[in-house]
C-alpha cells in the first residue's frame, strides 16, 4: 500500500514536471512570436515612412502587401508631364535632404490630385 502510494506520487510528479515544461516552452514560443510580430510591424512602419517620401500614399499599401508584384492600373489614355523647377540647383543646395523631399513631395502630390 505504501509502495502504491509512492508510485502514484512519483507518477503525479512526473506528469506535473512534464506539464510545467510544456507550459514553459509554449509561453516561450508565444513570446518569441509576439516579439517577431512586433519587429515586423515596426519594420513595416519604417518602410512606410521612407516610401511616403518617394511615392504616392495610395501606392504604398499594395507595395507592402505584395512585394515585387506589378502595381499598375490600366488606363485608356495617358499624358506625360515633364517638369522643370526654376532655380532647382540653388533650392537643392539651400535645403536639408528631408526639407528637399518635403518640397518636392508637396509639388508631386498636387500633380497626383
């Protein structure tokens, strides 16, 4: 009877030890996944902020959802606009890179409207 009780206690300890180990690895996996997802979200936001200066906002989301795919709308008729900014060389020299991007973005955003 004592041996049976000892065997049951030993079996319960083994089961408990297995459950604790499994819980630890499950939590560790969830934590790793959370950190990975958070890093992915941060990287996506950083890429979005960079692309915001280069392309219209409505193009960024499809670029991020399907990287490498062609983003194009079929149109029956198109025009090409060549733009020359007067005194652009002097303007570019006076402005910091971020200011120059904002300057150009304000004009190109108006063209897209």
